[in-house]
C-alpha cells in the first residue's frame, strides 16, 4: 500500500469511527441501511401464540417488504424476545428498537391521553375509531402526545368490540363484582375499581398462569378466538358481554421519532399504507374467526351472559366523572377527549339511523343461530 493509499484509508476509517461514535453516543440503536435498504426491529407487546394481534405487526411488515421488493424490511420480535411486552413502548422510545407494536392504554401511567388511542370505557366502536383516527384528527393528536416520548404514531390493527370477561359465576348485579381480583387492561380498572373490583394488569401471555395459581379470580382479554386459544374456558365457564371498556380497541405502531424523521419519503408512505391495511385485515380476521370460536366455546360448556344494566349504568356514570376529573388536571387529555367524544357522538347518530337499524332487522329475520 502506498503512502497516499494509506493516508486515504486512515481518513475513511477515521470518518467511519467518528460516525459510529456519534450513533452510540446518541443511544439510538442503528438500523441497517445499505444501498438504500432499511432494516429495523419491531418489538411487539404480544406473544406469537396470539396470531391475530401479534400477527397484525407481521402482516404490516410482510406487506411493507412486498411493496418495496425487499428494500424495506422490519423484523417483528414477540414479547420477551428483546423486552417484556409491557416495555415495548419504552424500547422504541429510548432507541432499544426502532418501532413498537402495542396497545397504548398499557401506558397511560406516562400520560392518561395515551389510553384514548387504544380504547377507553364507552369510547367509539371500531368503525368510529378508524374514522376518527384517519378523518377526524385522531392521528394528529396521537402524534402530539407521542412526540412527548420521542415517538411517531400509526394505527395498526383493531379488534372490534370485545367480550366482557370470564367469571366463576354469572354476574347478576353490580354487587357480584365486589371482591373480584380481575385482570383488566387500560382505563377499565379505573372505572371498575370503585365498583369493588381489584384490577390487575397482565400481558396476554401471563394471564392463564396467573389464573391457574389463583392470583386472579376473573379476567378479560379480547374475544372468543383469542380467549379459546389461551384456554380460559378450562378454569371459567361464565363469559360476559360486552366489554364496555373496549368497544373498538386499536393497536398502534410507534416508530422512534429520531430514527423515523430522516427516513425517505417512499419508505414512510409504504409504512403508513402497510399499517392501514393491517388494521382492516385484523378486524376482518376477528369478524371471521370469533363466531366460529364462540360456537366452539359453547359446545365446551361455556355460558354466555349479558352484563346487567345496573353494571353498565354505574360504570358509565363513573367513567364520565373520571374523564371530567382527568380533564381538569391534564389539558392534553381534555383536548384529545373532547375531539374523540364529539366525533363519537356524531358517528353514533349516523349509525343509529343506518347500520343499527339494518343490523337489527337482519338479526330478527335470520334469528340467533350462534
């Protein structure tokens, strides 16, 4: 090697070391990007056994890979592979991974406003949530809240209306809730705790082990398809509906903002499109799988019952008081909640006229054949 070549080599090597030092000093985990390619990690809050919810992230990343002909590729890591499920958002925020896929109501301890972008008691249904996010200012507000934690927000999945939980005995009145130690997600615990329930926060993969050990006496997760897979019917035979706290639960894809901002425009457009497609696909999966799973559960001896009106009415009253109290202390929550509720109320006015009357007629015509 000549002296000139040696000097050029040292200059190039020094520049590379300086660049790497800058990346390491920032605390930002580097995503591979060679020849225009982008490789990155997505940490999921969910285990692989939940092929619908965990699968929402994989569906989005598979579509991104296909649209870009392999140029853009995100690897999804299940809960526990890089961080525990409830730490997924933190991992994206601090740069441990580039993106998180989670339900933002798991993280309302950071800011109550985050819960609004997953589900809160008596919030919108799936159609209303999707409409608010994309055409009612919801996603802009989500980005405003997420920016506080160095994150960008994309809706990426929706479960639709969920079931109201598993119990040893049927709940016949609000008094039957008193003393139950129940696994609950999001704001549900804040509403049901004044009614006598002791809420417990657990990720999906930890619910059945806790129930088997007697650490919880009731639980809720999503709906028939996921609940059957997790085996809840083996310990509980009474299955309530509806989950008034999860009328249309949204999942979120949250890239690290410092990593996201300099990415190329075509990558951002494809990522957004992939998340939107994954949202519709997840909802369609649940609509296809839940009826079959519910029939299967009933054959296995599960009794399905409707939550009593006094439970619903008291929960509604408590939730309204809760939102007013939080709004008085948290202007950002108030801003988000006012936007959501105004959109929700208009959405239900329209659906009461069109969708609800049509569905009611068809249900009466065909009968309850589940």
